């Protein structure tokens, strides 16, 4: 179901080709970070991450961010890794960095103008990384500052590569609605800048489907994001009575935040659930909030077989919430983005039935090794 659409329309040949250019751009940005911080000079001989932190007097919390950078360069053979007991050390290889940032960006933007959002974000983060490593800034300071908020808005709302999350999730949501009686009650969790909500509306309008038969709750932890999404939705649709905007923290009991248990038909979110502090608790709250027969739909970045290190993580590694999660060997084995099989297992552990990816990720990965978006669906029995 939807497999041909995913492979031919969602992940078009244009996206596949330009994605390679952004990956080259990422590698060059990382080299520039290491050059500006003088870390490159220390990698002429094997050094551990702890040694790099000590030499540069960095705070210990940047360990994971530096490890990600080093491992990403190792993946493309720019660094050599050696392990001695429990200590991993890295050293520059003989491979030379030959990419030119301006040439890569221009080549991509000529083919797909909306790809500029990805390049702008990579440049913004890499330019600020030295200050992040010193402990002078964090990710929130960088991406939500007044000077940079437009870049962030474009990244999450008008980005060739991020839009696929909103498009895929909204498509399955619109398909799912037909399985429920009117009025269908929908709760979007961690809605952020509202890209998923707006895509949901646009798809219904394109197919001439009305919004009236259901109630839609847009939720987020930030009042500012509730206000900005309300403004965007009202510019798209005059059926305002169908939408409500409520502050909700899915790390806390939902029943204490204006929602009753057994009252919701569909809970859905785009790249939100993976930042739950305690995923077991949060998924249990979602389960309890759904009616019998209700559905959960999660459009999530997942680790594809051909690209286990995801570009977004250069940004996300600077955000405390990305790492501040409770690991659970039976349900959440890793920080950050998980593999799609982990999500299937997580929903099953909670008690969801008929858990599946739509489209079928196993089939998709047999055809293309960089399927980095999965839509996971489960039903409350």
C-alpha cells in the first residue's frame, strides 16, 4: 500500500540526487568546524574524544556531538578509528577534502530551489558549532534566535528533504480518517511549526475533501508555536471551528492537560515522539487516550540501511532534549532516531495491535537504501 507512491513520487529521482550533494556539503562543513577549532591539528596522531575535550577545555556534555562528527568522517574514510580496550581514538587519513560549498549549493538549488533550506541550516549550525563546543551557545540559542528564526522556519516548512515527513504522515492520516466515524477526533502531538498540519489541510483541499466531519487538536509545549500555527492554518482554511490549539507536554499525564482517556480517534505526530523523555510512559499515555479502535500514526525519521548517520543530527546533537531520554532495552534501545523495526517493537510492547509501517519499509528498503522516513501505525484493541 502506497509503496509505488513512496518510491516514485515522495522520494523522487531529484530528491535522491540532490541528497548526495547535501551529504557532500555536510562533510565539508564538518571539516570547516574542525579546522576553525584547530581540532584538525590534533588529529595528525591518534586522539580520543576525551583528549580533544581536555586539550580544548570543552564541557564534557559535547562528547556525543564530537563523537558523531568523528564517526561521520570515519564513515567516509576521512578519519581512521582504532580501539584499545574501551578507548576509541581517531586520526586523519590520507583522503583529501575536495568539496566546494558554493559549487555544491548552486548545483542543488538550480535543480530544486527548495533545497536551499537544507543548505542554509547546515551552514547556520556549522558556523555556530565552535561556540557550541565551547559551551557559549546551545541549539536553542542558535536556531530560535531572532536573527535565525527565518532559516529555521524555512527548514521545517519549506525544505525539499524535510517536507517528505509532513507529506508522508499527512497522506496516511487522510487515509486513516476514513476508518473512523464522524466526528473523528484527531490530536497532533509536538506539532512544532505546523508543517504537518498545513500539509494535512492542503492534501484534503487538493482532493476536494471537506474538513467539517472532524475535530483537530494541534498541540505543542510552546505557546508561541500554537499562535504561529493558528495563523498559518487560518490563512489556508476558513473552517476554523474544526481546529483548537492546546498546550501539551507529552512527558506528563495527558489527562491533567485537558484530554480525557478513551476519547481520541487518532493521535499523530511528525518527528515528535522520539524526543519523549520516557518513551514507554508517553506511548502508554497515547494508548490510554485513544478510543478502542483508535489509531496512532507516527511519521518519524528512521535510520536507513544505507545511511545510518543522518544529516539532521549535526543540528540535533546541540539540543539537550535529543540526548536527555530514558533508554529502555525492550522499547527504546538508543538515543535520538531509531530504526523502523524499533518503532514497530515499541508499539507492540505498549499493547497496540496490527502494528505496521505504511508503506511497507521492508519492501521499500529492498528497492532503495536511503528511505529515511517511516510512517508507523498501530491500533488500540
